[in-house]
C-alpha cells in the first residue's frame, strides 16, 4: 500500500489474493481504502493508525514513515522447528504443492503456529497507535445530505401516474422524505435469470439498492453481454400500472443522480401496437424525469428494463427507479418507413471497364466469368476418369460429377443478365443474387424481408410516432422514433461446397474449416458471433456502425423529422479478415497440390477457387475490398399522416448496389412519399459504378466518403479500396455530414 519511500501506492490493493490475512489487517490499518461520500468527494473508509517518529521518508532512520514501514514482522518469524517449518525454503517462488518442496515440511501441511511472539523491543514508541474517531463523549452527528432524493412529483405533467420501484408500505430511509405529494399507482417486480444447471439464481447476487433517487430508493444491477454468461446473470425489472389505459400516453422514466452509469439502458414498452424499445443514456446531472415517448395503449401499460447491453462488461450500473404514465388527449399517429436492398438475378454484373486495368481477375465481365468457369470445370472434365484408385493421370468420379454440375449451371445461365431461365442466371450460380421468388410481385412488402436473411441484402427502417392535438399540432414530448437495420447473409456458391465434398470423398483431403468468429455480424451490436459456414455455407454480412438522430419536431410543430444511416459489407469481407478460415483454405489448396495422386487439373481447380474466394490480401480475392452497401432514410412524418421528404433530400439515398425498394407501412412509395401501387424498384442497381476503383467517365464509384452531392457514390464510413477486409469504422451522415449522430439512436 506504499512505495519504498513510504508514499501512498494503492496498486497492491488490486491483488488482495496475494496478501495473507495478517498482512491485510496491518496494511489496511495504515492505509484505509477510500470511498465516495458525496458527489466528487472521496474519503477514507476509516481513520488510519499513526506512528511516532521524525519527519522524512521511509529510508530515514527513526522517521515515522520508517516505523510504519517496519510494522510487518520478519517473514520467517512464524517458521521454525516448533511447527516443522524450514525458513531456508521461504522465497517468492516457494510452493507447498508437493510435500517438503516448500517451507512447510509436514505431509498434512498443518504447519500451524500456537505460540506468542514479539518482534518489537520498543513497541511503546515504534508501534502504531489507533485513532479513536468516536469516543464516549462524542456527540451524535447530523444525518448526511449527500445525494438527496427526489421526494415529490415536481416536474411531472398533470395527471401523471407514478409507479415506484418499492411499494408504498416500504419504509423510507432518508429523513425528510415523506413522499406525501404523490401515490404509487402500480407495481414493480423482478425476474432473475439462471443457467440450465443452476439450482439457485446467481443473478440475485448482482441486485443492489441505494437510499436515493425518486422516493428515496432505487435498485441497480450491472451491465452484461448478451451471451451465455450474461443471460445467466440477467436481471429484468418490470413496472405495471394498476389500471388500463385506452389511448395515447407518454412514458417518463426517473433517472437518479448516481448509480446510473450505462448509456445503453433499453426500455421495452408493451403497447397496443406491439413492443416498442427505447435506449436511454442514464448518466446525467441530478435526479430527473426523462420522457421516452408517447405510445398507443389498449390495456394495462407495462415497461421493462434489463441488464443486457451491447457493451456489457459488469462494470457499469443499470438503475431501476420509478416511471410515470401520462395519458394524452389527442390523436395517435404512427408510420413505419422501410428501405430494402434486393440483389436481383437479372442484374448486369459487367464491371467498370476503366477500372479493369487495376484488376487481374476473372470477374471483370460476364463473358470473363463464363469463360473462367467453363475452362476451370472443363479442364477437370477433359481428364480421363479414374476407374478405381486415385492417380495423377485421371480424375476421380465424384470430383468430375461436381464439375459437370457446375459447368451445366454455367452453360444454362449463359452470359446474358436477363436471357436465362428463372432462378438459373449467372448471379444465381455465383450466389450473388437473392432468390427471384422473393422479388416483390406487387406493391406490398414481402414478409420474408423482415424474417429471412437470404431474402435481401440490407434493411433499414424507422418507426415514427407522435400525438397531435385538436389544432393539428404535435403534443410536446410525444414524439418517438425507433430505428432498426440488418445486414443479411452471403452464401458460398454450390459448386464450391460441392467441390469441397467431392475431393474429400475422392482424395481424403478434408474440406477447409471455414467457421470463424467475428464481431458485428448481421447487426452492429459489438458482439462476437461464431459462424457455422462448414455446415450451412453461410457467411453473415458485417454490419457497420449505424447513425441516427433523435426525433425532431419541425418549427411549425406539424411534422417529426428522422434521419438514419446504416449498412455493411457482404460476408466475404469478415471471413477474409480471419486468418483461421483463410489459412485453412490455403492449406486445403496446398494439400491437393502436393498430393501425388491428385491430377494437376483438379489441383488447379482448387487453386482457382481459393484465389477467387478465399485468398486474403490485396493480391487475393476481389472480395477483400468489396465496397460497402448502405441506405440513408431522411424524411418527416406530418400530422396529416403523410410521409414527406425533408429539406429537399430524397427519402432514400443508397449505394450503387443493389436495387432498392421503399415502403411506408408495408406499401411501396416513391421519393416524395406517394404510394406507387407498383412492384417496381425505387432504384435499379448499377454494378458498373459499384465496381469502379476510379471514376474517369463520371458514373461514380463506391469508395471514399459520401456527401450531400455524391448521390449514390462514396459511403458513410469513408471506406476505400485499400481498406483492410476487417475494417469496422465509425461513420457520418451522407446528406448531413456536419450533423452529429445521437448516441442513443446509433450503434
């Protein structure tokens, strides 16, 4: 607890397991830990002992600091013949794991000491002296006033119904907090989680309470990750009103002035239109009420909060204090705007011609892809088939069967983007496109866009609501927005997975282990996810940081503005950033090349597949630098229920790829918010511009930072063609780059 000069050094307190109990007692007697007494004030937990001596540091003979430093007895004082202990074996690395190897020579290790000892000849002077803080004549101190609670309904709107975290019958621990100006009109309950093998509830250990906040009491737990350990320690609190509400009502949550540290407290509100969520940053100044929006209810309102957060580490507090329900007179308005990116099988995938000088790849044009695929498969099929055992002069039957299926799919698709049987185009056998059966057939949004990660590429939505009064104005504090986004999956082509299976069966070369663990797969939530690519062929897309703003009522009070930007990359990029997956694919390729019984054409096909899909680095697969795909919703919902553009923005901006659909409440709309009554896309993907690494003709390119005038070009995260495959940066709005994203509405 002090350095060699006797100055305070609390670093040793971080390792209490290294201290024997007597040393803990002596150390803390001299150096008590400090705790917070009131905002900004740290005080010792108790008064330390004091020592006689002169001034000076601990190296000065006879100084008080030296006497304090020498309070500990010699380390061999309790070791000797009496307790069968060998002082010569005392050392920093000593261990009694094996009998006789350490200081204790007893086989049962019971080298206990039962005699009195002394190591100070002048204890009356050099020993420590206690500080008696409260003697018998000390008068009673006044009650503390740190962190005064909020004991009144001041600041709440008229008609607010409060639900506290403790019943009205619970005694109040803070003097002067009568809670006489309000009544508790609901109940609060906890649900504690436990693991499948737990007989008790470990999560209960993490529930704490403080005599502060609203009414002089609140509970708190600690943030946890959404994983098995976090779910085992999860605490969920639920506030329930004691009566039904049939109509719109605001929900306010009380945030205490301390013990509320998480910036990701997610409240879930059970409404007449389903569950709504609002993430709140709990830290702030003073006890305060925070509105989280107005909602439509058709029964008893319930609000819940748990300890799971995106950044859960067990370090930050999640506060469970009071909430309030405030019925509102007015008309509830709610609309959801969805943007869905869909890769159509009829998409032309000819790459940008000017950029081809920088690219040495078979993916420069549809003709190049066709030629590469027919040659690679045809070369294997040109080799005589093996009759029995594998040999370098022939190809094994299952391998040739896999190449036959691939070549047949390639020839059926041909080189035309549109002239091919449904479901059998080039983008289909490459698994670039989404299934044509998921292409909208009318103006209604297909339900699979909300549930199936193979049905779309990215999805961005904003649900906006508010209450309007009789004059068509938005009731203050009723505005609410809930954003959501998802980056969907990429699938390995069938010919790749079938080739893996065939060569494993024919040549006993195990398929590469393509399972990997990466962060922010499908959702930008900070979590690591382990894929099951080996069994399902799925490479989950990486979601990049999403950015949103709080709902903003326009100056005339008739509309609510929202702005949300999200997107990500295809699943190849995070896979190519994982050395385990790419290394396994390389070893697979090399093993086939080195096996004497494997025909050169088979090994060459493996090398082509590796180079095209699994080789990392700038000279590897084109997918290492696959451009981001993104969407930006910018609109206002007005009191007349109409979705409108905001300040000249298009309602949806997006990357060059893929095609885009736009919906309001599940029906197709245009950039002005008008219903189209059509299945037509809002925007058709432009692969030529999307594949450009230079822009010599003005068609745009996907790299670099987007801006108000870049249309579909650039991207919100400023990712360029040289950014690493595993890049995962923060971003900015495209249309409004100077507007800072609100952390409560961003990921």
